């Protein structure tokens, strides 16, 4: 099922950020079990890998993942246009350009956050991608890099990509300090400036703007939405505690009726998914590594993590490992409820 532009914009009210080595198709399958509505993103796929390297296997995704967006990395307009076309043919609902990743290997390829220094080139890339596909073309960026003044740079950057036809951006509310900080440090050390991102929404009311960076709970996301942001993109919190972020999202973010999803139901569904993956010569650990945080904050979370992490790579490991880990969680939850039950009244 492919989503039209209005539907994909509605889905972008909450999204799970593209994260290298994390948001692969197994992770996205789990997240979709927890929320029917949230917009999911692939890991960044480089345009050169698709166009020059022929690595179209990187575009594989499940039909049940929709709405799902493909994030591309690159800086050559023609190459990005070809990659966007490949993404459209593969069935994605949106094509996103990475202008935020601060890793060294991304900088050496002249894409990612370093492109904040070249807004005209980014606009050219976006125009080329839009010319190659009818899908929405969006941008994920930072508020600036290195010694740039974000209050001067960011509005100019947004205006230029908007002139190229981009109507939706996700803005990581931190600078990227490409000199002197590692990619990991760039996720935490530069201070957050949510106020600036909110100012951009007021300055560009016709654009769909999502705030990203440091949003650690669904309540925090709802607070940004209540202040006028069109969307919120959550990264690490959605990965490490997916049930906390996603189980209530369909009701609280999208206004859907019906019961919230549960991590227990998702775990049971992942047993069938894992069995199918194993039948296709996959490995259990490729699936369960994304499930370690499913019961974060719940009784039994530690034994759940330990059971999966220690057992998934053993010879012959299969879906029964997930079943055993879930039984431990259920037992821990029952014990916790028993401990909290009021004592009976004395006779």
C-alpha cells in the first residue's frame, strides 16, 4: 500500500528517525507492530551504492512496513535523481535527503551535515529528485554546522529548499560540530535549541516542520505538537524503549479509537516473523537485537534482555527463545503485581 502525499504528511506527525545500523527492515517490522500510523524511515542508503554499485538489495522492505520512507545520502543531483527513482520503483512512500549525519565517512563523501554549508547544492539535489519521482521529497537537517550562526543559516537553508519544492523538513535542533567531536558526541554535546526550530515553524507556516533531537518520551513529543510543531521525529528513545514511545501513539498522536498495542502482543508476533526469517536462511540475532528494549522499564526487562542477547547466537536458536524470554517477563509481571496487592483484611 502506497500512501498519497496528504496521508504521508499526516503520518509524519510522529516518526522514527533513520539510524544507521539500527532501523533496518527487522527493526521497522517490530515498530510497525507497535504503531499502525507512525512514519518509519530506513537507514541512510547512499546514492552511489544504488546507482554505481547496483546495491538494490538495500531497498528491500516488507509490505507491512508502510508508511515507510527511504533516506538517501549523496550530493550529486543526477545520481540522487536516479536513486530516488529506484526508491520509487521499490515502493517507498517518500524520499528523504540526509543533510544531518556528522560521521567522518559521510563528510568524506560530501554529504550529510557538511551540506549545510552548501544550501544551493542541496536545493539543486532536491529539485532533481523531485523531477525524477512524484513521491514527496523531504530533507532532514541540522540547525547549522561548525562556526555557522544558526539564526542566519537555518532560515536561508529552509527558504532555498522550499524554493526547490520541498514542503516538509525534519530539523535536528543541534549544531553539528564537524571539527573536534565524534559522531556520538555530536548527538549529545552541542546544546539543543528547540526554540529556534519552533521559530522556524512560525516563520514558514506553510511548511510541514518536524523537530528532532533529544526527544526522550511520547509526552515530550506531545508537548512539541501542542506548541505548534507539525511533527516530531524520535530516534534513540524509540529504539531503546519502543513500547514506551509507540504503544500509545496511535491514540494520543493520531486520535484513533481502540486499545493501545502491547509489547507482549508484539513479541508473540515477532515469533512468527523470526520463523519466516530463519526459513529464508536468516539468523535469529538479526531480529532479536532490535527487541532488547521492548520491555524497558517493566518487570522482567533485565532477564528478557539477557535471555535474548545470550541465546540468539547459539546454534539452533529459534523463535522458542523469544517465547521463553516472554514467559520470564510475564512471570516477573505477575510477581510484581502480587507484591503490590493489598493484604487481605484480618478476620
